[in-house]
């Protein structure tokens, strides 16, 4: 039977990977929305339309800090799990988890990297 610790590492790795990807998507979406708003303003479109687009932008911008908080928590959880399960260091899933942590580190605020 497979080691249940490996299963936990796989799950936590997936969570970190998904949240990091989600954060990137929201940041890109916010940037695209900013460009869309500027284009609408340049075209001199209806003020109501501009306000609605700005609301969409605000929703995207609100999701970034939410993803950030969840990523910090998931990152710390996976990191702690890997530290307590060092005996699995030769396992492929453990190595993958380490790489995911390394990749996700770029998405963390500078103050959280320790």
C-alpha cells in the first residue's frame, strides 16, 4: 500500500500549484482590464460602460490579495510537511513538491520568504 504521507504531499503540492496559477491569472486579467478601460476612455464611450468595466477591474484586483493569503498558507503547510518528512527525500513526489515550492516562491511577497 502507498504511503499516506506521499498522498498528503501530492495533495498539498497540487494546492500550492493551483493557487499560484490562479494568482497569475487574476493579475493578467486585471492588467487586460486596465488596458480595456483605457481603450474605452480613448474612444470616448459612455460613462456608464466605463464604470461597469472599472467594477470588473476592482473584482479582479480584490482576488489577488485573497490568492496571496491562500498561497502563503498553502506554501507554509507544504514546506512544513516536507520538513517533517525528510526521510522521503528520495521520493519523486517529494522532489516535485520541492520544485513547486521553489516555483511558487516568486509569487510570495518579499516579507513571507524566510
